[in-house]
């Protein structure tokens, strides 16, 4: 019993140390900065608003950034939806990821508000880049479906730090809410459009034929195949599968010198 009493403080200290280590393993990593307000609207319709998450790459110097907007929200999807595979892939390559929120369910009545929020979000990142080790001179704009519409105007805003665009399943009505002909020019960033299915078999919403119209505008503006490419049959992304983000890291490395 005497030995047990002597060992007890050391055993308790060991338990506390292990608990801290386990929290580091299974809890939120120190490089994950969640639910940060970039504007004044905390909630639009339920679990959405002007907030973002930063998944910071570990680095002693500033890191380039992939800014991602999620697909249409319905009842569950918001900026917390994160495909671990592509985030981990980018972070392991020294690229931080920002997932941002606005009105999570886009429709004809609110897409302009969401696009305005994209501008507010980007300005906030520029103002707070030093706090999170972000290099806002090396940015790739991305998104999935709704996210392509939410991000399109920002991606073609002429911001000097935006070096590339990478959209998955870009929504087919992208040209309904954007003057594409007026926005695509020889000064636009290189673009990659990646689709789940192909031109002959798709859901009619995420249609590579619509994406091809965008690629054709780029080619007409003088872009090469390397700088304006459409990928088909990339598979649907999941938490364990890169899906149509298979070449995202290599594209980022290509456009981010």
C-alpha cells in the first residue's frame, strides 16, 4: 500500500499527460481555426452566416492559400463540410485551405448576396493574413457546384494575388448569373474544371458540356490546354477519396510559383 500511495501522484501526472496527447490526436488540431466571423452576419437561415474556417499548413514562413466554397447546402451542408483527403493533400504540400460560408442554400434570390460575401471574405483574409501565416499573393480560388457560382466573380475580379481557379462539378447555370464573355480575358487566371461524369452521361446540372463553354472562352482568349483544362469522369469526392480533386495539389503547385 505504501508503494501505491507513493506512485499515485506520478500515475495521475501520467494520466493527465496522456490525456493531453490524446486530445491533440483526436481533437481539433492547433492549425484548424474554426467559426471565424469575417463579417457582421452571424446567421442567415440556420448554421450559416459570414464565417469561415482556416486549415493552416504547418510552416515557418507564409503559405499559399486555396479558398474553397461548398456545394448547395440543403439541410446539412455548410463550410464545415471538408473533404479531409484534399485538405490534407494541400496542407502536406505547404498550402493552407480556407472554407468560407455565406447563405448556404443558393437560389435566384440570393446569389448576388453570396457573391458580395465572397468579396467581403477575401478582404478580411487580406487584412488578417499575417495572423494565420497566409500569402495572399499566392491564392487559388475553388469550389464545388454552388461554390463555383459563389466564387466566379471573385476569381475574375482582377485581384493580383489570385493565380488560379479550380472548380469541381461547376454548376451548369454559371452563365445564367455571370456575364462570362465580359469576365474572361487574357488576364484571367488559369482554370481547371473537373467533373464527376462525362459529356454524354451526366445529371444535367453538373454538365461538362457547360464547362466546355467556359474552356472555349479561355482558349479564344489565348490560353493553352495546360492553362484551361476540363477533366471528365473524375469520380465523386468523399471523406476518404480525393475524387475530382486528384490533381488539385499539382495544379496549385503549377500556378503558385
